[in-house]
């Protein structure tokens, strides 16, 4: 059996806020290593090594985890931010059976959009508009109450002091003496 490097595409999926890079395992291979590099300088961030004796997963960063099944290896990138935007390269090394094969199979550019916060969504402007409308409403209510109160005082004052009949008390008609 000859070692076979599959030309299958790397599957890149976004699931639950995480990026999953799933790569098919090489067929008819007893020992291989798969590595995920970041950037043009190819800084190793995650690797997976499978041999007959053991399975070794290694991560040089906190945001990368590795999962392996019999048919594929998945690199999971979690909690990404804008600083993680870069080119990611997947390399495969086949150790057994000979001959040794090393190949970088795929490069993927990963763009991470910042989490939308209230400030970027324009919530601040809506909050300011709401506060202004509330303040204007409060001022209008206070002015209306003051005007109403003043009108009531003026009406009661005008009835008391400007009326000719106000100071007079109601008087019963005088009784005529009977003779």
C-alpha cells in the first residue's frame, strides 16, 4: 500500500462562535503529523501527531484545540478577535510508511469581525436621543403644572378681590313687623 495524500478540501465551518478547520486524515498511513500555522511567517499555533504508540496534541496558544477521529483532524479556534485575522496554513507530514512526505496543503485567510457592542451599533445616539426626549417631556410637564397652578391662583384671587359682591355676606330679607 502506498501512502496517499487526499486532495479533499479543508472544511472551514463557523459554529457557536468557533471556527472549525476539518482536514481529512491521510489514508494507509501509520504515523503522521498535522500542523496549523498562522501568518506569512508560519508561526505554529496547533499540531497533532498520530503514531501507533500514541496520540499527541499540542497547542502554543490558548485559543486553539485539536480533535481527531479515524477519518479527520479538526483544529478548533475559539474566542477569536480582530487580532487573529491572518492567513492560516495547514501542513501535513507523513512519517510511516516511507518515504517521508511533507506538504503544506492549504492556506485559508480568516477574517474575524469584532463583536458588535452597543457603541458600534449606534446605541449611544439612541440613548442620547431618549434622554433628550425625556428631559423635554419633564420640562413640558413642569411648565404645564406651573401654568395651571398660576391660573388657579389668579382665578381665585380675581374672584376674591375684584368682585363687588365678594365681601358681602348673604343676608336674609328683613321681616316686616305685623300689626
